[in-house]
């Protein structure tokens, strides 16, 4: 379903990967295995994955680093797809004048630091 959208190397359906992405820093009783773990690498891929998931009746669970203490990144109940957002890691804009940064969900603190440094910001 998703391989044609993001490439087979960015879709995980094996049980070990699905089990890994069905948890975060803590174990969550009641967590369910997602149908797939999909890692879009561009906004247009993300949009296509969201549309395909909706058409298939799948819940969508976004995931960053898996370090949540709330269980919000873990699928529960309904058949779901986990979106691994690490490939969406671009710093799109640093606006030093107005004091904002436009960053994708997978941007790391290190990338943000590196983008801000030339502007004398942190």
C-alpha cells in the first residue's frame, strides 16, 4: 500500500519493527502493533501517505524519537500506521529578524543549533 509512495526501503512491515514502533521509552499496556511503519521523506510523500491511510481506514500515529512519557506516539486499538518522521528533518527557514524558525518534524536539536549559529542565535 505505502511502498509505491515512499519506496520499499522506507516501509517496515516485519513483526520486529512493528513491535519496536508500538512502544516508546515506557511500555504501554494495550498498545497494538501497527499495520506498517512508514517514513516519508518529503511533504508530498507525507500527504500521499495520509490520504492512503485514510482511504484504507487506518489511524495515523506520528512518531519522532520515541521518547514520549505519555503514550501518545503508540498505537492503541484501531488498525494504524505509524509515521516515522525522522526523514522530514529539514530546517526550512531561519528568520533572525522576526525570531522564528520553520523546521520539519524530524529536525534534530543539533541541526537547529547548527542553523542558528551563523545568526548568533541559540
